[in-house]
């Protein structure tokens, strides 16, 4: 198994406090650029909504709760922690998360193969 960083887009392709979808090795990934007091945090989670059974999470609302950055599903409003993938509304549900970084103007995901 190898770990590899893969460039998926440019930082300017992301929308502040919103999501975009990228196809990365046949997987849809929801990327979020969260801007807080001039601090930029980038999160990457699976775009698949396990409750709504659709690839829609990039359209979710960005929010926070107890210092956790969340994406709220646009379908049935489940709240997911973007750093852990944990669903705050149902402990049996979680999202796949991806390690993400910014290198210059590139946004990269760490893929495990």
C-alpha cells in the first residue's frame, strides 16, 4: 500500500464557505474551502450521502457546532463533521474523509492505494 498526493484542482477553483465536486480515481469527492477570519481550511469528504443515497454533499450547507466544521446534507439535513466524517445525528453513519493540503496554488488529496 502506498500513499500518494494527487493534485485535484487549484485553490481558486474552490468557493469560499461552499463546496465543489471533483472526480478522483472514479470517486466523487466533495471539497470545501472554509474561510474564518482570514484562515483558510480545506476539507475533503465523500460526495455520497449515505442517507439520501445520492452524490450531493458538495451542495450541502457549511456550518459549525462545538468547534467542529460541518457539512449539512441538502437532502435530509444530517450533519457530518468534515474532519472525521462522523454523523452528529446518527452514530451508525459516517463519511469517508480524505487528507488534504494546499501546495502553492494546488489542492491535493492523499490517496491510499
